[in-house]
C-alpha cells in the first residue's frame, strides 16, 4: 500500500491535475488519490455507479461532492445514510440503454427474472428458484409468454441451469430461457414485466418503461433498497410467491410517467459538471 500511495502522490505532483473524479472511494487503492488530492486542496467529486449506495452510512465520506443519479438516490443518501445534503448534487451520465421513448411496444412476450449471486450473502438460490419459477411458468403459460432468467455476471450458467432442471417440472421447461452476458436493449423491448429481489435493475427497467416487481419476501437486507425503490415507484413489492398470480391485475394499475423517470435519473448538464470539477 505505501507503494500505491507514493505512485499516486507522484502523479499529483508531476501532472497538471485540477480535480479527481471517482466512482469508488471504498477500495483503498481508489480512496488514496481522493485523500491525497484533498490534502493538496484539489477538487474531489464522487459519481456513484449504481442506483443506491448504503456504504455512505457506514464509512466516513472522503470526497467533497457526491453526484447522485436522481432524487431517489439523493433522498436515500441523506435520509438513510446521513450524508450531508450540502455535499450532494443530483445528476448522472446519460444512460445509453434508456430507450423508453423508442421501444417497440407491440411484442411484450417475456417475463424477465433478474437473478443474482445470492450465495454471496448466504441466500438460498435453490429455494428462491423453487418458489419463483413454477409460479412464473404458470403465469407465462396462461399469458402465452416465456420466462427469461437473466444471470448476474457473478453467477455460473452451469449451476443455474442445474437448479432450474431441479425445480421446474419437465412439462414447463420449454417456457424457461436462461441468458447471461451484458444487458441488452432486447431485455427492455420484449419485457412484459420484470422481477428481482433488490437489484438496481429495478431502476433500469422502470426508466425504460418496464414495470418491475420486487420479491420482498426473500429480501434479507437491512439497508432498505427495496423500500426506497417502492417509495419512488421503481419497484412494486410482492410479499409472497403466490402474489405473482396477481401480476396481470397489478399491471393494469401501473403507469410509468416521465416524472417518475426524472426522479430516478436526471442527466447532469455539461456546464454543471464543468463547474463542479474546475470551478468554471
């Protein structure tokens, strides 16, 4: 670590650095340049990569200014995390996948389940799949749709395929398709609705016009991401797997407006970012 510190120190001494923009101040190697820059009275700005970030509530902030993607993140960082509102600004990068105004809405034939590596926090993936997938397959069969299980990059396709074969009856397996790799516009274009536990994909789906349901009965977290999503209409909690049967009726009452999208993701203006970084 002293070597990393000294390397960053040399960068700040030798190069014409005016500001430091960081997307991670929790990793020691990326926190160091922030601390060193502040010691030299350089501007330090943090831009979060996700929808919400609970680490602000458990670790001392290092940057001068925190850029939040929207009002929802601003509210969470100040209300739940206790981050000073004087250090928070609303504004994020333009979202390349946000195609809400241009989506083909005539072919909504997928029910997309966004899976995660639940084992990382002692979650029982097989139990969740056993509760979810039969209900989703039943809904897909009734509405002439397919269940698409989108894997997180940390998940093993081979292991997930094995679990699916264990919990989905043979007669329903043709209704399930598994996908890995990066997010694609097709996931939004063809989704009738989506489901997740507490992933920030709830926000991505909402900003792209896809209603997202939260598997709240399986959510073990104490940092209330799901509650914050629900507060800002970025997700709709389901308190049991059986509630999946009510999705067609629930969808009739859901309307994603431009105002909702704006509260989740507001693109920062170039002039404002320039002012934050360089004081111009």
